[in-house]
C-alpha cells in the first residue's frame, strides 16, 4: 500500500509545476515530433521517406548505399538537438522547483 501511494504521489507530482512551463515543454515536444514526422533524409541526392530508407537498408546489395542511407537517416538529430536540450533544461528546472 505504501509503495502504491508513493507511485501515485510521484505520478501526480509532475503536474504540479507552473502551467506556463508545462505548456512550453509541450510546445517544444510537439515541434520535435513535427520535425521527425516531416524529416526526409537525402540519399544519393534524393529525399527519401522513412519507408524508402528502410527498403534501402533491407534490400540494397550496395554497402555504400546502405551506409549512406543509415547515416542520412541519423541527420534528423541535428535538427532537433537544440530543442531536446531546451526540454531537458526546462524539466530539470521544474524538478528542482518541486
């Protein structure tokens, strides 16, 4: 029972932060999700969807093409890195306040 109460307390405690800060975090998370959803990796000069990248990774016989597709698919991290760092700092600030 004590553990259940502790879990409930901790799960609700995160929602006790300043609403403006929570809204800012939610906005940033939405922006990150949007960037992931609309990101198109470029392989051999062509913008590719996630499905096209997966097809290259599973079907291609060319190791150079597979390597290029794999590396291109990872470039989305460059576009979201700053936002992720902002979210981490905001969450840490909220945690310190709580």
